[in-house]
C-alpha cells in the first residue's frame, strides 16, 4: 500500500450505519468519494411479509439510491416505474395500501424465491448490488428476522402499518424491536468492523429511533463498534430542530425528548466520538465529552451529498489524529 494513501486513509474502509431515504443520501455522497471502500450496514427491522413476498424497504432504498435507479422526484422507489400490478390488484379487491411498482416487484419476487431456496439476505443483497453496478458493499445487519413494533395509545402497530398505512399519524408511546435478542449479527458485518484497515464508522442522519436503534438492538453491534478502535461520527438528522423529512421530530415530541442536537448527542452517548450538526445549529450546550463540528448538512443534490461526505470524512480523520496524539 502506498504510504501517502495509508496516512490520508484513502486505502482504508469506512463503515456507515444507515436506515432508508435520509441515510441513503449521505451513503450516496460517501460512495462518490470512497467507491468500494464504503461498507453500508443496513436496518432490516422495517422488513415485512406482504402479499406473500419478503419486502426490505431500507435495503431496497440503498440498492436503488447507490445504483442510481431511484426516483428522485417521488423520493422513494425506482425511477421509470409503472403501476400495472397495483391497478390490477385493486381491480380484484387486493390490498393496495403499500404501493409496489412493477419494477420494484421484480426484486421482491426474486428475493422471496431465493430466501425460500435457503439463501441469505446478505448473499441476495450482494448479488443484486453487483447487477446494479454498485461500488459500495451493502450489509444487512442481520440475516435473522427482526421487526419494529410501534406502540400507540390505542394499539401496537407493525412498522409499515404505522409508517405507510397510518402515515405516522398515531402518537408513539414506545418502540420495540421484536426478535432482536435472538438476531445474530451478520458475519459480513462482524468482519468489516474488525479494527484492521478500518478508517472510521459513520452513523448516517437516519431516524435515531426507527432506523439506527433497531440496528443497535442486534446483540453484539454496540460492542463491535466500541471494539473497532476507529472514530465513530454521527450526523444529526435535525436542522434547526426540525426533521428534513419524516416523523423524527414528531416522535421526539411524543416521547418527551427535546428536538435539539444535544439530545441527539445524548442518544448516542457512549457510542460516538463526534457529532456533525448543521451549520446553523450552534453546538453550544451539548455538554458531553464528544467533539462537535458544524457544517451545512442539508443534502439537496449530488454536490451537497458529496460535500457533506467529505466533511464527515475530514472530521473523522481529525478525531483519529487527535486520538493518536493523545496516546
Ligand atoms: P427512512 O427510513 O426512509 O425514514 O429514512 P432514514 O431513517 O434513513 O432518514 C430519516 C431522517 O433523515 C429524518 O430524520 C430526516 O431529518 C433526515 N434527513 C433527510 N434528509 C436530510 C438531509 O439532507 N440532511 C440531514 N441532516 N438530515 C436529513
């Protein structure tokens, strides 16, 4: 390995923890900078069985986004999608609350077939990523089932019933991750978190409660992050106390947690060495023993995604140097 590359970290891998659409924006920027040195560990607790098919919403968001196949206008799913299947299903009285485009359907059908043949989500994700020409490595956090349950005042809702069917309207009292205690960290995830050749770990600006917590609920992941010996940097999903999209702010209000960068930092306490907050969000008052860096974090186009990725990497490298100097 070239010594200059080794010093600036260009030859070493970066592991990003990621949920769906918000996290995928930063993963896209990181892939632009890092190519195959990027390893994305993905939340699988949004998965569900629907119409007899295994649907993996966060994994598929990553596959479409990193494969540049995603619909940027709609903000989810594939570009150039058609909806013949949904129309035909509605015509015969089938369940249409969860929209499955025709192209998207192909992925669910093929994944379900391969799972039934005994293949793992890890293998299937790697193959599809290859077919889509994705440079980064995509790692489902576990190959075992784990399911987010949202507890509302009236009832317990499976995640997609809350998120899609009920449009996040019910108040959230608590969130549970069923089967988490039995889920095993996927072998690939264990391997990429080994200290050798690891540059840093990035927690993408995904929803901390619905996207990152279910990852951390898989036994062994927290321990592996701590043992990795590399800086862990999180990016706040809040800008001026608001979520860019989705229910993060609403959930924080409902759970009685102030929507500030300080509470995001506190949520990841003991896990992160540094937090990136938006340039407009003064890092005062975080009050924890972590470094804070304020940079523009709103990702609206390829340039802003790549710029934030570069800022995150430079911050992580600075933290690593500081840690080395302190040794
Ligand atoms: P989901 O699983 O599809 O809901 O997506 P994620 O959990 O990965 O991301 C949702 C979070 O991403 C929300 O809390 C948003 O505030 C955050 N988010 C989306 N776009 C941006 C952005 O451009 N900048 C920052 N800082 N956060 C963002």
